[in-house]
C-alpha cells in the first residue's frame, strides 16, 4: 500500500474543493432557484472545484511513497 503524508491545511483544501463540487452538483439538481441562476451558480462552483482540484491532486500524487 502506498502512503502519502498530508498536513492538516492540505486536507482542508482538498475537502473544500470536494465541497464546492458537491454544492455545485446539488444546486444543479435542486429546484429552489430559477433555472438561469441555478446554472450560473452551479457552473461557477463546479469550475472552481475542478480547477482547484487538479493542482492539489498532482501535488498529492507526486509525493506518494
């Protein structure tokens, strides 16, 4: 099994990116906002989540032992 050591702030950053992706997907599926607002907000959250996940994932994968 490969191990990777992560500091607490790194774990928090990873959790925050997952939360943004989840919130964006949740807004897309929810019907509480108008369709236009829902798509705009959800798209922004998903884009931010994806863009911030990529460098974090590359950093974690490069440090695997």
